C-alpha cells in the first residue's frame, strides 16, 4: 500500500462516520413497531388514526391489532443524521478515499436538497436533524447554493417546531474567506483530517499539507468549530504517540477521533492493516492518555470504551458502537442525484445498496415501506460469521462490532476491528488502575460541560455560562 497523504489526503473520506462514530447522536436505533409515529408525532396505528379512529367497534382493540396494523416506518421515520453527498467532484484523489470521485461531475440540485429537507423534517420523529455535507469536496459548491439551502432548512424547521444543525467534512485544501463567513453565520461544524504532524511530512507532501494546516488555524482563529479525525493507516500507524503530542501542543486540540482505514473505494483490494499494526497505534494513544493522566488530549473512541469498561450500566446507545448500528434508521446517506443509502460510508455509485429515491418517499405505499424495512434488516444481518463468538467474548463489554458498511464493501468482508478490540480490552485490564485515573478525568471534563447552561442575550445570541 502506498503512502497515505498525511492531512486529509487519505483520511477525510472516512469522514462522515468519523463524525458519527461513537457519538451520542442517536437514541432511537430500532424503534419498535408500536413506537412508529405519524409525521405529527402521534402513534401510528390504523385503529388510532385511520379507518376506525374515534370509534370503539371492538372492545379494547389496540393491544390486539396495533402490531398487525402498525404502519411500517418510512425511510425518514427515525432519522437524526443525514450525510448529504452534495457532489462527487473533488480537488484531490486520495489513496484511501472510500468514494468514487472525479474532477468533473454532478452536484446536488437545490431543488433536490429542498425536497430532502421537506420530507425528512416532516417525517422524522426526531426533534433535531443534522445535515452533514459531504462529497467529493463540499466546498466546491458555490456559496449561494448553501445560503439558499440552509435558509430553507432553517425556515422549514422553525415552522415544524424542529431544530436543524449543519456539519461539513472538508479537505480544507482551498478555503475562501467567504466560506469561513458561511461557517460562522450558519454555525457549520467542520470535520477535518489531520493524520501526521507537519514536521513528519516529507518534502513531496509538504506543500499541500501545510496549506491544510494553515487553513485549519484560520478556522480556529475565526472560532469555527473544527473537529479532528486521524485515520490509522499504513503510513502513520507507528507515529501515534507523536501525533497525540502534536495535536495537543500545536493543533491545540483537546480531543480527536482515530478511525482505522479499511481498504474500500479507491483502496479496494489493497491489503488491510494487520491487527498488530492497528493495536500499535491504539496502544500509543492509550499510553499517551495514561502518561498525561487524561488531562491533555483524549481520543473519543477510547474514552467511550473506558466508559463501558468502568461503568457499563451507564452506557448510552450510540450511532456506531453497537451490534446493530443506526445505519438505515437514525442515519442515512444521500447521493447527489437523491438516492438514499444506509449510511454515508457507501459511495454515491453503489446502486446495490440504494434504499430508494427521495422522491419515492412522499407516496411510499405500505408495501414499499415493508420492503424498505426488510432491506435494512437484511443489510444488518449480512456476514454473521463476523460475530459468531461474541457471546463468549470478554471484550464484548467494550466492543463496537466494526462498521457494517466497510465490512460489506471490503474484499475480505471481515470485521478488522475484532482482534484489535480484544487486544485493547486485555490492555485495559492490564492498565486498569492507571486507566481509572484517566477515566475520572474524562468524567470531570464531561461533568464540567454539563455544569454549563445557555441563555439568549438581548440580541438573540446564545451565551454559555458556568454554574
Ligand atoms: S471483539 Fe470480536 S468476538 Fe469480541 S465481541 Fe467484539 S466482534 Fe465479537
Ligand atoms: S455502517 Fe453503521 S457503524 Fe458504519 S459508519 Fe454507518 S452507522 Fe456507523
């Protein structure tokens, strides 16, 4: 496998899941039939809202029939995160890109985006929806496209009593001043990949990557929220301790996310990283967190696992770190042409995984919805051999079970994270007393954030205060 571009160049394609993975975005991963709702939030049963509404033709019929007559969920029923691939154009062509990008090609039309907004906001039972703009490179679209798109989403959300949030995964290779203003105006949260400290780059790579870091600093100066994702890939896995030090001291980060690269998309068929290589990177991060007693940089996936290790009863459902993840239910990918995908980690041109088109969701029949629900269930049930022994595995306590999208798209169709998870778990046991201190610091940090509150000032701007 050739060298990975150190900043974004290899890794930013891991982006949407990078932002999502391990996050606390979703709490409604698999709504039971009885919890399906009308767009207005009422329980959906034909007896309650349909033919027999308001009548009592059968004594107490609901328990008997509600499951039989419950409508299947629509594509957007439980969605809280939409990964919107606004273009498949990109100004880079990264070795590990999980997309099929090109220099020219189609962008999402503004009409298509508005239809997505309309249907997703009106059909989801979630009171908040995040639009994560992805690509290709989303900053290749003109500013006016975003202004019109985001104003429309904000207006429709307000009229429906819902909230929308915006995020974007960008390679930051070009960052016009107007884009920084756009990020500020609409509070767009950026996701950026930084895979290597600048001083570890060789001369052939330095030009592009130093520019990325410079743009990253411009965002910081402008107080635009920018989260860092580092992929663990074949060129950087031995350097993670140094990367942690650099992210803390130079990039001024308090946390980051380290996701393992899976050879899919542009890297399809390349040999995957060995479990020992993955663990080498993760152990370096754990060692760094121990050495700094959790008071410096924190890696989010490991922080989540430490929570499950020390306080399993407190564990909250997450989008990705589950046996059955939120793909196809709380998260959906959307292609520039408006096709729906189970997750942003599928490429725009993989029709085998399409869940239908946006435009079909308005008039979807009961049969269509049942087929959709079955398709999603089947998707999660594929390749069960990856989890044949989970019940007997002690590491199950912390396990995230791998990413089904990457498993299905890779040549091996194997869960690359299984063995490294077992290795991490054994290391957590070995370093338990040191890690307890780290975990206590993480808890303090989280509690510190929850001891703050927000109030609008007289200009309508939110301000955060500490208790
Ligand atoms: S580490 Fe592997 S065997 Fe163990 S619970 Fe996770 S996926 Fe299952
Ligand atoms: S397929 Fe599932 S685990 Fe993978 S990124 Fe999507 S939601 Fe997360």
